[in-house]
C-alpha cells in the first residue's frame, strides 16, 4: 500500500494538497490529470472536445492503473471523476490508501466559479449550484468508498495537509 490517493469533486484542492503533502512527507506527488495530458499530448479540455468523454475515461483508467503499478511510494491526486468510472473505486482501495477531501456544495461552487472556463465539465451550460448538487450527489457513493474522509470546509490548505499527515503517521 505505497500509494496515497486523494480524491474529491472538482475544486476540492486535490492537486494543491498532494503537492504540499508530498513536500511535508518527502514523497513524490503526481497529478493524474497532468499525467493524462502528457500521455495524450493534449490538454484535458481538448481531449474532451476532440475525442469525447468516453475516450477520456478509458485513458484515465489506463493511466491510473499504470501509476498504481509503478514501484515506490507516491501521492496521487485523482481527477474529480476518477473513482466513479471503470471500477477505479475498487482499485483505489486494493492498491492504495484513499482519502476523500470532502467539501460542501457552497465551498465547491465558490471555488469553481473562481476558476470558471478551465474545466470541461464546468462550462457555461452546467455551472449552476443545481448541477453541482446533483452531480455531487451522483458521485457521493463512489467518494465515500474512500478509506478516510476529511472535511475541508473552513480549513486552510496547511491545516488539511497536517491532518492527513497525522492520519498517515
Ligand atoms: C473531471 C475532473 C477534472 C478532470 C476532468 C474530469 C470530473 O479534474 O479530470 O475534467 O469528471 O470531475 P479536477 O477534479 O482536478 O478538476
């Protein structure tokens, strides 16, 4: 169990926390989305627009499996949808320690609006609180398969990182 997997909805802070946790624990950290982008040689938004979501989900699964099979300790920030497709939620618990970074609808909505335009699943047709609430509800089952759940509302990135480090100690 040498992989630490951070999961959660878009805007939950997975990538930032993975980086900080990596620095704190002296473990290398990696972002699944960045790895997908470098393998496809395309940004995520273009993978969605040019090849479609199904192509993305298949590639996401393949890259996730490859990362899990690499030797050595690693912190992996998953994409928001990773646990919800291709049985990835089962893999994450067989081969790693999974941590759900749980945030409220209001917190996520605020954060996503600040970075609006950067995510294919948070475009002008879907960036409503109603979409978010329903989408999060649909995904909650998968997110709650994580071994640990950390509530992140009203906590600083440093506090969350500290909490995860204590959990793993
Ligand atoms: C997705 C989240 C994104 C990225 C892709 C799909 C999702 O990652 O993997 O746009 O399905 O929630 P972030 O959670 O890092 O934004």
